[in-house]
C-alpha cells in the first residue's frame, strides 16, 4: 500500500464513523479518496450547488452555516460534512467556509452510498439525529439484563397458599412445613369474579393478601395475639403484586417504592410464585433495595447520615452495571423518598400525632423519579382544610424543619429558591393550594410562573395522598383548556437553550463564543424536561415522569410522527452522560456536579451530544410555533 494511502487509512480509523468499519472498507475508502486544500477564509461549498463527495477534515477547521447565514457549527480535525447534501438530492444543504488553512479528504459519493446501504452503524451515524441517538440508546438498553429479563426467571417454586379464614397457627404450621418465609392468603369467590382464578382442584379463588415471617414477629407475637387469631384480622390493607412477564427492573422498583420484601407474582390473576428481596439481590449487584430497608431501621438523623456513603456507592454501582437513566432516577428517587418518610416517622415520634391530616409533597426531580446523586430538596406541605394556623402551625413548622434539616444532613442541600415546607407560603391548606394552581393557570404571570413551574411536577411521599391527587386532577383538567397558560409556560421553557456543540476543547455557543465547560442539567436535561412538561399538560397527562409523559403525548397523537421518540432518545442520552460524569467525580473523590469539560467527552459522545442538543433546539422552536401567545 502506498505511503499516502496508508496515511489516509490510518487517520480515518481514529475517528467515528470510520473507527468501527471493517478493514476492507478502510482500504477501499483510502484508495479512492482525493485531497483538497483551502486557505483560511475560502468558501468550500455554497448552498444549493451540486455535491459528489463527503468531506473529512484532515487538518484545520471550518464553519458550517444555515442557508440564511446563521452559524450552525464549527468543526475541526476528524469531523465530516457534506453528508447531509449527499442524502438530500446531491445538493449542498449547509454552506461551509474555512476559518483556518484546511486540508480535506474527499470521499466519493458511490462509496458513501455503499456504506449507507451495507453498514448500519455508518448509516446511523451520518443520517438524522434520531436514528443515531436511537441506535446508541437502544444498544445500551439491550446490554442491560435487568430491562429484558422477565421476573418469572427468578421463580424457583410454586407459592404456598391458605384460605384467609384460617388461623395464624395454621399459616405458621404450613410455612414451617414448606420452609417458606411467606404464604399467600386466598378467599373463595364465584366464577363471575373478574379478579378470581380457578384453583388446581375445585372452586374459584381470589388473592387477598400475604403473610410473612416479619408479620408473624411484629404483628402477632410482639403484640401478644393468640394462635387462633383469624388471618383476616391481620391482613394488610394493600397488596402489592407484579405480573410474571414484567421485568426484573419493575420488580425491583415495586419493592423500592413500597418498601416490601415479598412480591407475589401473577400470571394474569393466578399466583405463580413469590419473589423475595434476596432473589433480586442475588440476581443483580445493586444495593438500593438493601439501602431502603436500612433507612427504615435507623433511629436518628445521625444514623441516616451515616448511610450516605452507601447511597453514593449504590449510585456508582448502578452506573457501572449499565443501568439506564430511568432505572437510576427511579432508584435514587425511591431512596430520597424513603429518607423523607423515615425523617417524618422520627419527627412524629418526638412531636406526637399530627393535629390535622396532611400530605408531605415533593416537587421537581424526586416527583419526576429522575433524581441523580447531585440534587437539592424541593418539598411542601398540604394541610387539611380544618387547619388553624394559630393552633396547628407550630406543629407543622417543627415537622418541616426536622425533615428539611435532616435531608440537609444527609446530603440534600437546602433549596436556594426556598421551595421547602419550612417556607410558610409552601405550608398551606388544600384549598389554598387549589387557589395557587388556579391562579397560576388562569392568570399566568411569566415571572411568577418561572418560579412556580417546579410545582407542576408533584408527588405525595407521606400522609393523605388524595390531597396531591386532587391537585394533579385540577392541573390536568384546567391546564389543557388554558392556551394562555400553555403559551406562557412554553415561553419560559425557551429561556435555557442548548449549546451549538463542541469545537476542540471548547463548548460552541450560538453566537460563536466558547465556554470551557457546559452544565448538562441547565443546558440539556432541564430544558428537555420543560419542553416535555408543556406538551404533557396540553394533553391532560397526569404522569409526572418525563418518559411516562412522552407515552401520554404519543397516545394523544399531539406531535408529528417520530418527534416524541427523538425527545426520548435525547433525554436518555444527555441524562446518561451527566450521570456517568457524576459517577466519575465520585470515583475520584470529587464533589459530583453537572458540568462537563469537552476534553473529557469521547468522540462518539460528542457527536451524539451534538445530535441531542439539535433535537432540543428543534423542539424549542416547535414549542414556540405550537403554543403561540393568544390575543387577550
């Protein structure tokens, strides 16, 4: 091989998409590639002119423009351009000018076409942002065993069951004989019962409960109940189950959310087994389930704060094991909610019972189930309308302070914007909260809405969940019928724009200026969440998680085909880059943050981040078009 051809080949294979090509393709490309040189300031391609090669930058740098003259990107060594024109009628789509003396490799169009047809990875790379992002995100999900493995794989035996009209003694005897730590409670039912199933012998049954070793100790022996106590007397009010074709990941989340160690597994309505905490722990190495259990065993704030190294270790382990951002967000949010619940339990033990019913509500990332390891606290209290400030507020103020101080001690900083239950404004009766949301929606002041939009992500953590559900219903019903509110919320969602991309060791901004780092939350995930929230409220979605909101948006058919998927892939990819960066900080004993430096981003991540930023930029432009400010 000639020396010049070998040099071309060696340089190409250092950069995507050529770094994953088979050697024979590299040989073919290098043998047929021409070389062109442009001096600084020279025009390389004009909008609309014919194009018959893809251009690869061997050295130097160029600026890429939209046909209206707006700067689109600035790229350098190892980057490509011209491929968009080859994919669109062989006409230049983006004008390009050299900003340094620049040497280009010109790859013929027929080679480009063959690669697109025969190499999926190459095609994904050069085509639109959606396919490339989709390929990366879906590959990561395929590599995650928790997402694809069904919970039925964890079952090793049939469940042991008993009629709920039997006694505690009967249940304990059966559990001992079968060497199990739980037994399912069944109730006879008729054939027309939609929740019933046919027994292996005769009759029809319905699953009504579960009795565990812990129940025998804590709810029977500890309180001195006799052995002839009917099982119906000690049955739990709420039974948590999972279907056999759900993923191991869903089983883990069900245990995390509900703080249970036994999970009955159903095939339709028939019980087919019971998954125990230890089954999942044996199956996967994450410690988040054990963490939640340990949280509720702590008797003080000091004890809870000692668990924080374990929380950080669990976060890093989830990242290293290839968990998705949804899995990590759910796990970290469940840990945070468990901390709040335990802090409330400790506070109530000291303060006594609450004077009126209440609900402790979280907002922002914890409500959306997308928390990371770097987050502050956003919470509020919804009080029963019988609340009398003079008589009751001292108790709730004390509760709020204990919870907020406890969270701070556990590594959740106080909210700099004061979105905490310690703030009198956010510790109010349900009727006041209803008035807040009604005013925000019916008479949206842009400035007030900018500071209150976090409350449109809301979830109950402790107490009267119905209070939060009523607010969620109010928002879903009222927001979708308020064009003025949606327009104002959309305008606020445009306040944080993504950067243009990366150029060498700098972040490229829209005005051509450079920054040394980029805050992936402020410039990436947060504005994506804002965009998704507007569309979700417009279709009356009651979901809080951004990915679940996208499901509702797709079901409502409110976006052009494929746009919701692009938002999904962009959010997942930017989230994972941010999460991996935080895990890297923790491994190197640095405080985790949201800022990444371009020199710490791989070439593959650069291209995918650029595509994700472009998805966000396009979504923000569409938001302005979809929700125009109506004439008042």
